[in-house]
C-alpha cells in the first residue's frame, strides 16, 4: 500500500487491540507499512499469533515498522488492562496510537438473550474499550499527542434481527468515541470510529458473492475485504487527521446509505 509522506506513521508507536476479527492482521500490516511499531493485545493466543505472523511476513519487504511484542489477555476487567499495559511498558516508553477492534458478536433473538449473555457482550465490546482508552489516553494526555481509532460495526446506527445485544454495544462504543473526542480534544488527541459493513477475508469471485442476498443489497455489490480499511486507518492515525474528531467513518460498500 503506497503511503503519502503526510500520512506517514514513521517513528510512531501503536497499540492494536483485537477480539480476534479477520480484519486484525490487515490492520496491523497497514500500521506497520506506514511506519509504525505495533504492539498487539488480543483476547485469545491464536488471534495474537495471527497478527504477529502477518507482521513478521511483511517486515522483510515493504513494512517499515516493527512488530515488537504482544500479549493475549481479556480487557473486560481492570486487571487484564493493567497486565496488558505492563507488558507494553516493558517494550516502549510512550504510545502515540491506539486502534481498538473489540467486536465480539452475539446473534440471538432478543427474547432468548440471558442477562449474563447481555452483560458479557457489553463487557467485551464496550467496557473493554472504556478501560483500555482510559489507560492509554492518560499517557497521551501527558505527552500532549494521540490518535485513537475505535473499530465499530455499522450496527452502531442500525438495527438487525437477532442482533440487539451486539448493536447496543456498538452504539455504546460510538457514543464513547464521541464523548472522548470532546473531552480529549484540548490535549491534541483525536478520537474517531472506523465503521465496517459486510466483510470477509476470503477473496471470493464476485459471481459467488452475488449469490448472497446481503451482497445484492449492498450498493457496491460485493463484500468488503480487510484491505479496504487500511488506507483510511492510516489517515485516521496520522498527524494529518488534525481537524476530524468524534466522527464515525464507514467503509461499508454503501450499506448505511440504505434507509
């Protein structure tokens, strides 16, 4: 991915947090290719290994940044966040960028969701973002600089059958993003949301994709691929993103344009 000089992340230190989405390895690659050093926090060891492997594959060629460390830990409680930041502090002395992709899906009819399941989804998707942003933003305030990008689903602003718990958590994360943008703006910290639609890491032929009803409903008539996110992510994490904050920016093939 060609990176314009004004969007360069050279010398920047980024934390990438993921619940294990297919997009995470591509997000890490985009950050590293733009020049950032990437520290990964993943909820499961296998997700951490996928990101680290993706970074290692690129470090010998186009990538400027280096993958230095990572940890597999749940961020749904303060203890996990403290553990993650201690591991980070063992490698770096500052943080410039936080990309949080904590989307954890629950597809269940509204009437069948238990209170325990509801609480778990909100903890994984919203509380984890609150705790991690709180810990990282303190460091950014001290440094007088920061870029925070929360990856969200377009369901933050739409409803879906069997998706009430997940959609509510995404709406909470979008609201948190906007509030943090207001609260942290005076400290030279920009906080935005990067929204996704119907994505797949598989490179399926268009003819195969268009057999799906949701693909045919999407104005661009294909699923998104994680590669579609990289350029926008790099911009949102760069110094050039100086007058945009508190904004959800969707890469969804036009789905949100539908009524």
